[in-house]
């Protein structure tokens, strides 16, 4: 069928080229349907029906061995290139033709009978690409849809075949390779210099091909090695320049559907690829990044004074892109050495310090509440802080120079934290850590799930390190949060963010759950104590009107309970909570037994209270916390099931899971935790008739 389709394609192409033919509309429509047939044949999932024949390798397009002669016939491949060269075809026709070429470009290597056959196919394909790039690049790049499929050919071709296959004497040898590199460079620069953002984004995927070319040329010690390096340097310089300096309005939020998950679609993979290419010419990269960041910082200050919201958003997106590139370099192992990256270039720390200054500016604006930052910029900053801490700064506990008389601080030779602090005119590392910590705290006022998720991970990493936690305890911001967390920091107060609130308090307990501050637990819980006392004194109407605060306290107590994982610290929490404040649970159930949102938060709290992780709950002669909690919560659960009549077969008007099954599931979890926790002797309860 595929061979027949190619025969028809050749005939249709000949008739379309014939200027005397007057039925071109009919012919082009027939060409479209013929290409559609060919693409379906090429795109067929042979691996699902011909396992023995197609499992030789798990990459590429899995043509069966019976297709070998058809694929190796160069005239068949040339037919698709010749159709792509035809003028004035419809967008859909060009797209189908390019998709067919993409499948051929990723043809599994094991299909070829010999290495020589593969080299002939590859060299011929590269030669056709040279012609296509020279003739059709500008035309194809005028359409978003066509350009996506056009660039995909080069990406798949370079990832599938090796450039050494280009160099066979029958097809001009190294001259063919040099022409391919030259034309690919022109194509990449054309995309980069284009005023269209989608073309610049498309160019990112060509960087994977360039990285592969650089590695292979270097390993083979080919004469064109310097030629390739020069082309890569030109691309890097122009790529950074265009992405930073272009402040024209654009539509960055349009989803890029060009590549799937296995083809560099994720943000991290894209910027890793940019970083790998930039690392080849690190001097040019840092020089351009330094100039670009300075340009953006100056422009940002100007637009802040003008309060030009539209331009500020564009600059923040440019900041995000630049910060991601810096982060990718750090993540790839390029740790700044506090030295010049070239004879006349900037110090490599200059770029890192400029990004930290951007973070500081971001923190200042968030504290003042003057503007809400672009989400891409916020995520880029969080990635930078994480990358800087993991790859460059590490744990700051041994490089602090807070006070000479501080016994907890060890003064050693200047480390990375202190070097950056000095460049930022700060006397010690507390200034750097405080910038990062404030940034993470202020991010909790956001309602963006990606920001909140990444922010929680970041805060957990910082607070989880004993050395960093000791430094954080010296900050005024930290002490303020520990003492006024409930009253002053009322973030994460919407229904969609309550889970993050529990996560925040779970992390906050890491500050409390240490030997030197655990005795201050009552002081840190004082805001919650005062709220619970006032809440229990309210009349019924006032209690019901306090729904939002009740939801907050349920998720806060859940987070605190999650954070205390040993018997000593959990005992502190239990002594504080029971019996004085435990009364809040039956009171909440009494007034909100029909409110599913409040019940959900309440059930999560009860489930967490009876979770005996790390054997934190005991029931022996000296400690009855587990037994007491079990009795109280069991009583509430029995009342709940009597109230809602779980065995009622009436149809529910709302979602069954939300209304009924989620509470059954959490009840099963509660009793599962009790049984697995091994702190209740059910036989004893039965003997004493304690039902």
C-alpha cells in the first residue's frame, strides 16, 4: 500500500508541475489524500502487531523488515522532498509531507542491511535537507503549524543518525556535511532572529541537534571542528541577545504542542539543552548574560517608575528566561569560581549576583504589595535558589561570620555564601539567607499551584538541613513567623490552598522539634491557644460564622501533628491539645455536620491524630494518649455514621464520593492506623465491655 502510494505521488507531482495541466485543484486535492495515506502507513504502530520483527531497538519508527527495499530506495525518499519543494500547496498538504519526512528521519537503524546502506540513505537525506533549507525555510516558517513539523525533521534526523554517515565519497563526503552545518546554522539564526516568539521557541529544539553535532565532530576530530564551534558561538550570542532584548508584546502563553514528553517538551529539559550548548562557549555566554541582565534591570526600574504594567510583564518574562539559563548552567555543574571567565569578560559571580539582586528587588516589591509578579518569573527564581543552594552554595553552616562571640558559629575561610555577601555589601551570610527565606514566605500569599508546590519543596529543603535551620533561627523574620504565624501570616486561606497550609505547618514544626526550642512549644502555639479558647467561648451563631477560621485551624493542627514524628515531641503536642482544646472537635462536628468542606478538614485532622508513625502514640501504664484519642474519636465517628445513615439507599443529588465515600475511606484509614499502630488492645476493651 505504501509503495503504491509513492507511485501515485510521483505521478501526481509530474502532472502538477506540467504547466499545461488545467486541473491543478483536483490534482492537489488528490495529492493531499495520497500523502494522508502515506503518512498513515508510515505512522502505523508495527511494534504492536509484529513483535519479533520490530523489537530490535526501542527507538525510531518501527518499519518491518519487509519494507527494507522500499525505504532504501532513494527515489522514494526523494519523492517526498520534491513534493515539499512544490510551490503554492495548502498548509495541510505541506504539513502531511513534512510529517512523512519526519517518520523517515527517525527510521530505525536496524532496518538497513549494512552500514554502507545506512550511510547512503543518511547522506542522501542530508543532501535533500540542504536543498530544502536553502529553498523553503522562509516559506515554511511563515506558518506556525508548518514550522513545527519542519523543525521536527532536523531534530529527529540528528537524534537518530550520526553525522559520520553523511561522509561517503559518492555524495561529496565532508563537503556534504559542511553544507549541512552551514544551512542548519542559517536556519537556526533565521528562527532566532525572527520577530515571532514561536519561531524562537522552535529554535530551542534545534539546540539538541547542535549539541549532538558538536560532540560527534569533536570525538571524530573532523577538520570542520572549528567551523562548527564558530557557528555554535554565533547561535549562542544571537539566541541570548534576542531572548533578552526583544521587549515587543507577544503571546508566550500559547501552548507549544510541537514536541511530546520524549522530545524535550518539559521546561527543565529545554533549558538543560540551552545550558549544555551555552557551556561550550562559557565566556560568550556569561558576557551576554551579564550585559542582558544589566539591560533588563535598568529597563525594569524605568518601567516601575512609569508604572507601565504591560511592559513590566514582558520584562518579567525575559527575566524568567534569563534566570532559567543561568540556573541550567549551575545545574550542569558549572560552579562559579569567583574569577573572570575570559581575558576581558565579567567575573562569573557577577551574573549570579545580578540574579540575587533581582530576587531582592522581587522581595521588596512583594513586601510593599505594589505588584503581583509573573508566574514564570516566580518559578524561575525558585529554580535558581534551589540550583544555587544544591550545586554551588551547599550548607552555609561553616561559612557564617555572624558574630565573633557566637559559640554556635564556626569561623573558617570565606566560602561561597560569604563571597556573594561581600559583593552585595553585606557583612555576613544572614543577608543572603534572609533574602531567600523571605522570598519563600511571601510566595505563600500566591494562589498558583505550581508556585506553592515548588515553594513547599524549597522551604522543606532549607529547613530540613540542621545547619541552615540554625542560621534561619537567627533571623528576625523566622522568630516573627514562629511567634505570630496564626495572627500575622494569614496566607493559604482559600479552600484550594488548605492542603498547602498543612504542608507549611508540618515544615514549621521542624523549627520547634529540636532540643533547644522544644520547651518553647507552648509559646509558639500561643496564637492558636488564644484562638481556640475564644472559639470555645462563642455562642452557636458566632461559632458558625467563624467557618473560615475553623477550617484554617483544622488544617493547621493537621500539619503540626504531621510534623511531630517522635514520642517526645508528639507528647508535648498531646499535652497541649488534650483535653483542654480537644473539645473543639466535637463542637465542630456538632455545628458543621452537614458542611462537607469542614467535615473533610475535620476527618483529616482525626486521621492524623491517630497515625502512630514512629511509635509516637503509646498506651501503657504511664502514657494513655493513644487510648484516649481512640475513644474520643470513635465516639465522634459513631455519631457521624448514625447521623448520615450510611446504609440509606437513597440517591444523592451530589457527587457520591464527595458526599459519602471519602468519609468512609478516611474512617477505614483511621481504624487501619489504629490496628497497624498496635497501641490499642481490642481484646481488653471487649473483656471490660468497653464498646
